C-alpha cells in the first residue's frame, strides 16, 4: 500500500509518500496557505509524486491534525460529518484547522475514491483524567471558550508506549508498564502513561506550556506576561510572538540553535542550557512518578530523539533512588526509532483496513 | 553576657495594604508578650479604624484614626509601651527584588534601596517601605531590620531560577524566579532539623507551606532553598485560594484577546478570581470545599473537581521536588491548611512509597499537638506537621542582625 502522508505546519507542510518498506519520495511546500485556491498545495504535491519519472498514485492519504479537541478520540476518515465536526472545532485552533479542512477537501477532489485519514495529535490525550485536564480558573470567566489541557505529540507518545507494552508482553510480563514518554521535537513534551492510558502531560491547552523548546518559552510565571503588557505596552499578539518565536533555546543562546545541538556540543554556554533543560525534565519526571506511583520505562521519540542517548542515562541515574516494590521492572530508558511519517503510515493503513472491512460487511440495501 | 544573649523585646511588623499585624517577642526566650492588628488604615471606610490588641490573655479593641501606616505605628507603640519597652523593630518585607540578597539593618541607604524594590512588588512592598520610613523618622534610636521573604530563596541555583526568555527582557525587568514564603520555609526547616536531631546544614526536605490564602512548596537541600513553586511573582505554582497557580501562558494571551487586550482584567482574574474560588464558585477556602462536597446537589461535580485539581497539583509538585532531593529527611506540612486539614496531607502523600514516603493514617487524623511526626513506621522519611511562626523567625533574624 502506498500512502501519502501530509504534515501541515503553521506555514509550510511536509509530505511523504511511503510504502510499508520504503520512503518513496518526500518534500516540503513553503507558505502553502498562500495558494489555497484551485487546490494549490495539493496540486503541487500531486505534481511531485513521481519515482524514476513514473507517476505514482497514493492508495490513501493521511493528514496530521494538531488539534481534535475532545471530539476525536481516534483517527477519522474524511466524510461530511467528520468535516462538520472539524469545522465546529476550527475556532479553537484557527491557525491549523481551517487550512487542514481545505487541504482535505482538495485531496478528496483530486484523488476521488482515495480515503483521507485524519490522525489527531490530541486523540491520545482525550483519556487524561479530569484532575490533569483542568486548570484552576473559573469556567464561567472564559468567554465561552472550553479550556483544557490536551497535550500535543500524542501520535508519537502513543506509538512509543504501544511498543513498550508489546516488549513487556514479549518478555512475558503481566503488569502494566509505567512509562514516561518524552517526545523530543522543536516543542518537546513529556507524558506519563500507564500502559497506553495517559495520566499526565507537560503540554497544556496549547503546545507552549511545559518544557521549553527551540524557540518557545515553555512554562513561565503568568505574572511575567502581565508585566510585559504593562511595562512595554505590548498586546497579546506581540507577547505571543516573543514567547513562541524568540524564546526557548533561541532566546537563551541566540539564533538558529536547536535542542539537538545543545546536547551534541561541548560549548560551555550550550552546556548551561543543557543543565536548564535537564532540570526541567527532572521536575517533569518527578511529577510523573507522583502521578503514577512508580516508574518502569523512559522512552524518547521525535526528530531529536538521539538527544535521548544523553538525557536517558542522566535521568535514570538521577531517578535511581526510586524505591521499587518486589517484582517491579528496574528503571530503563529506550529510544523509539520510528519517525512520525512511519507511525502515521501504520496508523493510516490500519484505519483504512478497518474501514474497508466495515464497508465490506455493510449489508446491501434493497 | 554577649549581645545575642541579652534580653531584648523585638516588635515584629507584618504590613498589609490597609492593615498592620504586630507581635512583641521577648528574646532570646522567644516568649510572645503582646500582639494584635491595626485594621482599616488609610482613608475612612464604612467601619471605623481600630487596633485589636492582645496582651496577657486579654483582648481589647481601641478605636483610633490612622491616616497611614506611620500613624498606626505610633498608636501601636503607645499601647505597647504602657507595659513593655521595644528594643528592636523587625519588618517583614515580601520582595527583595534582587536588590537585597540578605536581610538588612535599616539606615538611610537601606531605605533608598527599599524604595527601588517597590516597582517589582507594587502590591506588597510600598506599605512596608512607608512604615519603615515612618519608624526610622519617628524613633531613630530604635534599631530596625528588614527581613525579606525572598532572601531564603537566594540560594536557588541558576537552572532552577532561569526562564527560557530572551536575555534583554530578563535584564530589563529583572525577570527570574524569586520565590516567596521564604521566612516560613526557613522557620519550619529549622524546627524540622531540631525535631529529627539533624544539623540544619545537612537537612534535605520538602516544605509544604499551605496557607488559607497563598501556598508554595520549597525543595530544601542541605538546609538551603533549592527551588520554590512560586516564581517571578507569587502567582504560579500550586492552586491557591484565589490564584490560579500554573497556567498555560498562551491561554492567558487567548483570554486577553477575548477581553480586548485588557491585562488588568487578566491580572484580577488570575490573582483574585481563580484558584479554589474560581473552580468551586462558592469559597476560596479549601476547607469549605471539603465540608460542602457531596452535599450540594448540582454543584457537587464542580466541587469534586476543585478538590481533585487542588490535591493533584500539590502531589505533582511534591513529586517534582522529590526528584530533586531524592528520598528526603522530611516532608513538612505547615500553615493553616497544612497544619489543620488531614485530608490534604493524606491525599498528597498517598502512593508516594516510591519516594520513601508513607504516612500513618491514624496519627494523621488524630493530631494532638504540634510539632508531630505522622510518618508510618516503614516510611524512610519523616512526615512532619509543624506550626509556622514567621514572626518568631523575623524576631530571630532581627536580633541576629542588630545584636
């Protein structure tokens, strides 16, 4: 099966055409929203779907969706009712959902009969307990907005946790593993899960909360925002730009330095930022252990997952003091090797198979 | 006899925006001689200004006009000096603002520097600074000390106090974690060290200052503050009576957009209308929620959620700091909620065996007197309930500084 995988960002999108075994082709389309009319981005992708000068047609299309609210608890196949639900959610994710809806509609037009699968980053976290989901604010003071913690790298967290669960079963284990899944992306996120049941996440109602990233500040005192607004007379948009685009590692070290760089460099200033990141990670792990009662595995995923080779041993050493009940697994760290497009391929293939089976079983109407 | 052993009466002031709490403590015996509170200082209000004074087991209310904190101070001193002399005055100052990394004896330079802190803590510091000025002007012969809540946290290391924000913003506004409730955390750490008979400079502990208003946790390593859940301001961290504690910064911006960029409204919402009050909709006091939950019909779901979020956030913060300290010598609960609500101690310590912590449910429920150890026999760490006494800590510090 060949599946076209689309990973839309705020400005650019990445696409991958994959089979079970291989990445056939991939690429990036910049400013894809500038050309929303006439199926602009999809046209462009379609024109590039070739291998050795031969045109390739996808058998399914998978689109990564950063936000599915509490509505989408699993992947969904494009249909009228799914689109309607996404339109209802769109005001809560104005930077992503309208453009994704447009892309999906274009894909449906351009590749008639090819199923389009939406894979939601937030689906994994819809099972978060209410005590973790809610903020300590007056629900009536929110101008009608539904505000809850959602988490944002659910696709990789879920896949990494599933792999550990499979490993435990292969090894003959019967207890549910307690996992901290650390997704090392430009906006990193640590989540705690019992098996594949999410218990806690550092991500918030948006991806800004939690660990700091390449350019994002992570968790900060809300009093600072008020100070900036009062002293600099900045509006929310201006503050948002600084917090999301000029903070994090960029704010600490200067332009262009990424999370992966600070763990592979011997520079003194980089090492200081490593210390800062590790400390925030340690706090997150401590909270996760308190949330789960114990800890068996730490797993790293994401495009900077190799930094896990430095972070993992450090965390295992720091958390080595944790007391274990008899029979519990000794704390271990692992790297989840698959990239997002591989995981999305597997998820989409399974969803299409399920869809096809369902379709095959539908009784014929008289 | 050295100065430090000389008998002295220390008058401790804790200044609010329209109130002034005071205690007169005889040192070094640490005996409270008198105490009270001046209320409704400033412009006339619907109720008259008054001083509620306690001494020798009696309480009296004295109605007297007090146009500012200086006037309140003069009245308090008059009442006090009927029976006692005042040798030293100790002032609680909330924020050292990075200017004061140590407590300080008051002189002209110190007053000038104190004025520079006002911008950083506009709600808390100005009345204290006005009071210190007035005391210095009216009674220059009485030595005074300023004792800062933030000083105990000046040992928080770089990696715990730094925000991942652009350097120019941090430099321009002195943005970093300052931490608060330091006087209380320091006091209970000292008392815990005494209780478990360990030198303070070897004590590793988690101090949970759970007030009926503000609340914070402090990680203590070798007797020094290593981290505090409050930050640049007293807003972040745990769920408090009316403060939200930690919240996604983008959410604050979204709310600001929804209220047409009105950050004053945001400040009010996050500081005064959130936390236990905002979630429950009925009371800022978590004790009321414990009492009412399960008995209030349609509100029950909201009250149950308030309790869950309050306790969950506390437990997670404890876990974070326990990862920093390792198995500690002690977990300490203090202040109104920490001392008097067994459910909070029970729930926050439940399932924490991985950190070497286990409480004895019976001991926890039937606390007779403080300090007390409520840990189970197989707990590796002590779990202590200690009554905080910030005024005594201020008296001790003032005495040390002045003597």
